[in-house]
């Protein structure tokens, strides 16, 4: 994750924002297999590889916040992800992201019980 360190060092983001960004990206990386499994189960009739890359990564970030970040209410994580989808992807992305992440909440308790990190 050398690229991340370089990017954050050069950014004008506050220390708090840099730390949270690192937390998110390292967490998604660490839990990606589980997160992708949940998304795949919920994205009926969609193979994960067919979901637009931007949408897929927004889903991963939102799912990580819902499943592994106890400080962020699920509704806030979903709202932020929907806004990212609308801003950086297509008009339809917001609804798709909302639908998937709203269902991710069902996996919250099982993920927190099995998380030792």
C-alpha cells in the first residue's frame, strides 16, 4: 500500500481524514473475500465482475463500514455510498447501491462475531 501512503502524504487532507481513509482501505482489503461474498449473494442475476468497477468499490466501502465499523450507523454508510454512486457513476447506481447495502445489514452480527481484528 505504498501508493496509498504516497497519495495521502501529498494530499491536503487532515490527519483524521488520512487515518480514516487508511482504515477503510486496509479494512476492505483485509475483508474483501467476505464482503465480495455478501455482495455476490445479494446482487441477484449479477456476477460481481459485471458490476461496474466504481459501483463495486463503492459497495465494498459501504459494506465494510456497515459490517466492521461500529462507529458508523448503517443508514449513514448507505447514504454516503449512494451519494458517491450518484456522483461518480450513473444515475441508476444510487438505487442499485442502496438496494444491495440495505440488505448487507443482515450480515452485520455474523461478521462482528467472527472478526478478531
